[in-house]
C-alpha cells in the first residue's frame, strides 16, 4: 500500500495573512497591502514549481499571485473571514517529476478550477523522499462578468452557502478523485501498488495509522537521528509525535504477531484492551494549541533536547527562572548599579572636595573628561543589558506558557484516571500519578498519591534545608568581606602607582560587593531570628546570641539530639571541637586552603564571642529587677485596693 496524504486547513484573517502564506509556499517576495510589508521567506535550494489555474470567467489579474491574494484580503472584510482553503497532498514517489506535475494539474483543473475556484499551486521537492504540493483555493466564487460573487445568502431567515465547497461530502469526493487518479496512473505504468483515501478501519486493515510530523518536528527528529549516529548510540525519537509514532509501530507489530497467533480477531477488540491508554494518548494528540503555544513548546523541546512533558517543561522553566542565565542577568544588573553608585559618589565628592575623587579612581585635574568616558561606558553597558534582558524575558515567558500548557494537559490526563478525585491534589502529585500509569500501566490508589509523589520529587531534586541555606549565606558574607578587604588593598596600591583605571575598577568591585552584602545581610538577619526562636524554646531562656556560626552549630546539636540543654555548656563544647579541627588542619598553602583556614578561625572566634554574650545575658538576668513586681508594689501603695 503506497503512502497517501490529502490534508485540508482554512487560512483565517483573524490570525494569518493570505499574502504571507502564498509568499512562503511559492518562494516569491509578495507585497501585502494590508500591513504595507513585503513578505519574503528566504532562499530555497530547490525553487518550488508554481502554477495558477482559474475558471474561464475569472478576471485576468487572478494570474498575478500578488494581486490575487491582496484582492482576496480586501473583499473579505470581516476580521475573522476565511481567506483561503489550503490542501496539502503527497505526490507519489513511484512517478517521475513530470508525471507528478501533470497528474496534479489535471486533478486541480477538474476538481477546483472548473468548479469556479482559483487554485494557486506550489510543488515542493526539497526532500527527494517527500515531494508534496500546497494548493491554496479561493473561498468566494466569481460572477460571469469577472467580479467577486457572494459566498452566502439568506434563505428562510437562515444563511446558507452558495457553493458546496465547504461540504464534507465534497471533501470526501476530492480525496477519492485524487486517490483514483494515482491508482489509474499506477495501473497505466504497470506499477503493482495502490493508494486509498479511506481509513485503515474502513479498508479492513488491522493497523493503527501513524501521525504525520510537522516540518519542524521532522527536521528536529532527523537532526537528533544524525547526532545519535555520530555518537554510535541507538536513535530514540525525541518529539511527542515522534514517540507516539514509535509506540504506534510497536502496537502494529504486536497486532501482526497476535493476528498470526489468532489471538486478535479485529482492531476493535485490541483497541478495547488499550482504551484507557489510548484515551490518555489522545489528550495530547488532539490538544488544541495555538501558534504561540506550539512555538513555546518547540522552544522548550530545543532547550531540553527531548520530548516535552510536565516534568521537562517545569525543569526548563526553573532553570531559566533560577539558573545560570538568571544569575548572569542579576550579576549584570548589580554591576550596573555599582557603576552608577561609584560615578554618583565621585560626582558629589567632586562638588565638595575635588581632591577627594582620587579615592574613586578619578584624577582631580581630568575629572570631567574621565566622567564623560565612564558615563559613555555606563550607557553602552545599559544598552547591552537591556538587549539581554529583553531576550531573557521573552524566552522565560515562552517557557512559562509551555509549562501552563503541560499543566493543562496533565490535569486532563489525571481526570481520565481519577474522575472522582477531589481538588486537593497538587499539580506535581497529579503528574506523578499519571506518569506512574504511563510507566507501569497501573493506577495508584488516591490515598498513596501524595507519598509516592513526595518520594519522586525528592529523587528529582533535593532542596537545601533552612539551616543549609543559612550556612551558605553566612559563608558567602565571609567571602564578600574578604573580597572587600582585598579590593581595598588593591585600590590603595593602584592609587600609589597612579593607576586611576585600576583604582576605579577596584572601587566598582567594592561597591558591587557592598550591595550584595547589604541584601544578603538582611536575609541572614531574618534567618537568624528564626534560629534564635527555635533555640530559645529548646533552652527555655532567651537566646540572643548574634553570631550566626554559633546559632547554626547549636541548632545542629539540637537536631541530632546531642544538646545538654545547658546553653553555655553546649557553646563551650562546640568551641573546643572547632579548636581541635583548627589544630588538625594542615598548614594552608593554596588560596582555597588559606580561605578555609581563615573561615575556621573566624568561626572559632565567633563561638568565643557567643560564650561571652551568653554569660553576660545570664548575669543581667540574675541581677535585674522584675518590672512586673515593681508595678504590683506601686499599685499596692496606692489607693486602688482601698476602694
């Protein structure tokens, strides 16, 4: 059985341009009067073969492709008017190019032009194995005088079509006529093959039809196939419909084997057994997606280099929202802000004491000239940053839309499996329940879904605990303080050497570190307050220790169940442990070892300060008077109780 394709679609004014569609299919540059733009879609290695067929009473200008579709867009005035019907047909590879062309033109003349339509035909032979044609047809008939006719009229108060071009029966007739022409040509040439316009089911074939991939999906699959061959790996489809076709091939192989074993009588019986699985598959297969949603899913697929489902869409979105690109954007923004601050500070200092601008890397005698250079540098950086930010936000928005699409599809799949489930399940839980069915063919009990999903989420990514987040911030602040000291030293050496450019760069880095330190210090203070509250409850007293390392290590003791419930005793024990670690550390040689040693020394010193803090707080508690009792004495001495 030879391959047969006859697919139709409507080109609507609400979201497409007939001129643009004709330009793309014909490979020509066409001017659109609707938006004043010339539509051109690049060079093709093999130019399309183009033809225009029209009814005898059509005006001469219909043979001018540019004017034809501009006239169509002018006469169709409604914002959602149907501009054209497009038919895409596969041309049989068993025929020569000339035979394919003649067969197509004969078919279009008989079925379209002779029936009153203008047919704009473009044959594409970019791929030898996939010759096909795009046929754009006008939707409105012509009057005998060559003017546009009406598409509809009122009959008994109802609007009816004046042609049968939109009827389902007409479409079926076209499909049959095209298949018949191909089969006649095969018979004429003695080719032992045939095509059919009917479905496998109507033909009595126990086989599931595969899905034709879009051009983008096909090219992507081919690229992945070539990469797999280069790496010596077995090729696996990566797009959704590619994977679906692979599954269909597997089903067809099973059907063939089962039929041979006389275990399957018909396709309907097999489909009944697979009904739940096919219902799930049909959700994605038949999903109604607009062009923006399709583009968003394609972008995510390219970034992930895999088929897109909820898990992949979520990972790509989070990578964009929190990953390296976002960190780069934040770093650039911080760098810009630091540069602005240094320039502003230098400007204000110059107004008061011109000589003091040297501390920011400016020469007092050349301040205005240097200031102009720095402002120009700032503007250039701002422009580059805005371009990068715009690009980032556009990609992030598409990734967010792709995630929303996947959420919607996952919700639908979950409802198929759990039609009576409540609304308490989170989208992550629904995804893992659906994935469990796809992986095993079984359906999880509703009561087991949360625990199963939590386990799966933990396997996918482990989030740092509150204490780990706090420790990371504390270590980062330590590094920032050391960096500020280092840059301050470098700035001083640069000023001594009269290297103003180096001094300015050191000032910018100091300002950048200070901005990061300010933001991180605020976040750290909030975390410290939480740790203090947890420890106060544990020790039964107010823990007002300010050293973060001490709070973290006390919290760790409590979490391990090793606390003595005596605050000072626990602090001394931790301090002794840190001192022993310092003594056991080898002599630092590399920069990383020196930094680690300094950090350990910093922690040990902080623990010592924390012990002194705790003792002072304890002493204050012993000797301070109870303000509650004092108020009671005052009330007793007054007249309140004598009433």
